[in-house]
């Protein structure tokens, strides 16, 4: 059996001291990044473990995993054993630090140095890594460690914490499948993992039971596009509803449109939908295959049913002036979303957008490819001007008082539901609810 150490980018790189608006943020935290320009006390936070490495560990249990270590911890781990292989999980933004980590591993005498995650599809990596894994890594790793193929992928239980203004509760992470091939031009996924790999339903039950036990506020379904394989999503929703587990999914608006009422009855708490732009031309340009009217209808449907409407939205299309961007952001702010991730149009390497925009890319430093830095020559706004627009936009769209009011309303609703359930259910039965059984 081979001795393997898997790790991520170190803490020193994961904490960005100068995020949008000049505030620090932690890249492993979903909402921290979304609401970075907002005062720290008013920021949402949802921590997320490195789910890819958790999958690898649960399917190849004999590997050692060092999650988000400090540099010193990483160097100490390199020296602590004679490793056959060190594997580094990195994104495009963390490529420079991953290369430094690979060098340190080589200096420590490690022969095999693997790179995985989205960074592995980046440029000029062959000199630093002995193998680059595109897409899911369980099979290749199992083969390397045990010398035989993996029979079936197991889904581990993975917890994070959701907090707002000092109150926090656990959340669980779930995937019904990995990969997507819809082909939006800006997205790295069709390059990184075009094969939509379903997880066997039975493999998710243990995780769901653990989430029930932990009384999670929500199960967050981080499939790149939940409901893309509808039959599979239906079964997952049934399994969640059977356990009274509230859930939030990442999906395309067209996949849930007209269904929010029915999904609410099956424990849906909300959805993160790709809004991306309020201009049909932009949506068509990036081949999102939906239109603005329909996406807005879906957002309104979520709000009508009191669900958390969450979104992703891109600014910085080539024909937009700063005024155009501000106009769109004001409309977005009026929509009443719970929260929204605002990003800059970013041509990641090997995507269709990269092919269209390569001649405009003026940024050599890969650490800037984090969706929050302009990496190409925009004809109408400068790099610093667009960061200011982004900071202003984050504050407009992720307005703390609206988030607070929504959280309060949800707490009341859930307490009412819990009381009603307690009255109707046998003693001891309770329903989960964010911030209800909260740990401060
Ligand atoms: C959920 C998600 C997040 C979550 C959690 C990610 C996580 N699991 O740690 C949060 C919100 C924290 C997040 C943060 C960020 N994200 Co994100 N995120 C996603 C999303 C939606 C799904 C990723 C996912 O969960 N995949 C499933 C998990 C189980 O698999 P996995 O991590 O890929 O791991 C598997 C393989 O990659 C491989 N593998 C992974 N590591 C290794 C290591 C070795 C050695 C081997 C052999 C194999 C291997 O095996 C694993 C198991 O199969 C994608 C894709 C999308 N459609 O939008 C974007 C995406 C990955 N994110 C992206 C970006 C830019 C970011 C941020 C930089 C944003 C920011 N500025 O904060 C940060 C960076 C976070 C970090 N740790 O560096 C980009 C990456 C583009 C790129 N080319 O780098 C994507 C593609 C979005 C996009 N459309 O542009 N993200
Ligand atoms: S943006 Fe979403 S739907 Fe489009 S290709 Fe990426 S994962 Fe698929």
C-alpha cells in the first residue's frame, strides 16, 4: 500500500486580506466572499470543508489528509513520514501557491506529486506535478494506493456552520452527482468534468441520517446544477423530505421554475440560481440557454413562497459602462434576494470564453483568477474602477437589514412549524431549523 498525503492551499493563501471593499475574507466560506464589502459584523458566513478531499478520504481511507493547513503544518507533515505521493488540491487562483507546495514536496524527497481540482486544467503545470487529475479523483487514487479499481463511490457526511450576527448552526453538504455539460462559456466545469457522474442514492443515506442526527439547519446541495438529472434529484428530494431535512440547492432557474410550491411542501428552503445578467444579449453570449424574464420569474416565485432566493450575477461584460453596471445592480437590489454572489466576468483557461477572449487577457498572475479581479482589458472600465463598482454592488444587493429581517421571519416560521409538529408527532420528535436550536 502506498503512503499518500493530500492537502489544500494553506491558510495564509486562503485568507485574502484585501478582498472586495478592502475587507478580509476566507475563500473557503461561501457567504463571507459574497458579502465581503459589508462590515464584518453584518456578514453572512457559511463554512465549507474541502468536500473533494473528504470524498477522497472516505473512498480511500488509508490516505492522510491535511485540510487548510498553515505553511508550517504542511512543512512539518512533509517531514513527518516518507510519503510515496503528495497530492495538492487547488483552483486556478491557488496555482502559484500549489506550485510552491509541489516544490517543497520535491525538496523533501517525495517522488510522486499529484495535482487535482479545477487548477489542474491550468497552463504550464507539467514541470511541477508528476500527474494532474481532471475530474473526480477517487478512482485514480484508489488504484494508486491499493492497486485495484474502486467499486462504487461512497458519499461522506460533511458538516459546515452557517452564522449571522453571532448566531450559528450546522449545515450538511450533499451531492447527487458531480459534473455538468450544459456548456455555459464562462464555466470551467464542462472542461474539468463534463461527465455527469451520479452518486448511488443508497450511498447518500448515511450522510442524510448523520445530518438529521446533527439537526442541521439545511442540507446544502452543491451539485453544479441540481435537477439536471431530474429522476435522480426527485429521489434525493424524497429522501430529504422523508427525514424532514430542509434543503437549499444550487441549480439553474429553468430546472425549478413552476415547481417551487410543490418543492416547498417537500422541505425546500431555497435555491441558488444562476441569474448572471439582466441583459438577454449577455445571457445569449455566454450560452446560458435561458432568458432574463424567465430567470426573474423564478426568483419571484421563490420569494412568493417565502423561500431563500439566492443568486449568482456577473458584471463586467465588454459593452457595459460603469453606469450600465450600476443600473443593473439597482434592479437586482430591488429584487429582494436573500443574498447574491456578484462576480466579474472571468475567462478561465480552456473555457469557451477563454478562446474568445484570450487576446484581451492582460493578467499573468494566476492568483488573480478568483472571480473578483478583472483579468482582461475591458474597453470601458479600469481594474480599480470595476473593483469599486463590485464593492458598491455587494453592499447594495446584500443589504444586512434585509437579511436580518428574513432570518427573523424564517425563525418564526420554523418555530411555529416545530411547535405544530410537536403537537402532532410523538413526544421527542422535533424539526430542525436554522438558528432555532442555535449554538451562539
Ligand atoms: C461548491 C463550490 C464552492 C464552495 C466549496 C468548494 C469546496 N468543495 O471546497 C465554496 C463556496 C467554498 C467555493 C469557493 C470558491 N470557489 Co467555488 N465552486 C463550487 C462549485 C459550485 C462546485 C465545486 C464542488 O463542490 N465540486 C464537488 C467536489 C466534491 O469535488 P471537487 O472539489 O471538485 O473534488 C474532486 C476532484 O476535483 C478531485 N480532486 C480534488 N482535489 C484533488 C486533489 C488530488 C491530489 C486529486 C488526485 C484529486 C482531487 O477529486 C475530488 C473528488 O472527486 C464549482 C463549480 C460550478 N459549477 O460552479 C465552483 C468553482 C469550483 N469555484 C470557483 C471559484 C473561483 C471559487 C473561489 C475562488 C471563489 C472566491 N473568490 O472565493 C473560492 C475558492 C475556494 C478554495 N477552497 O480555494 C470556480 C473555479 C474556477 C477555476 N478554474 O479555478 C468554479 C468552477 C466556479 C466557476 N464557474 O467559475 N466554491
Ligand atoms: S454554469 Fe452551471 S449550468 Fe452552466 S455549465 Fe457551469 S455548472 Fe453547468
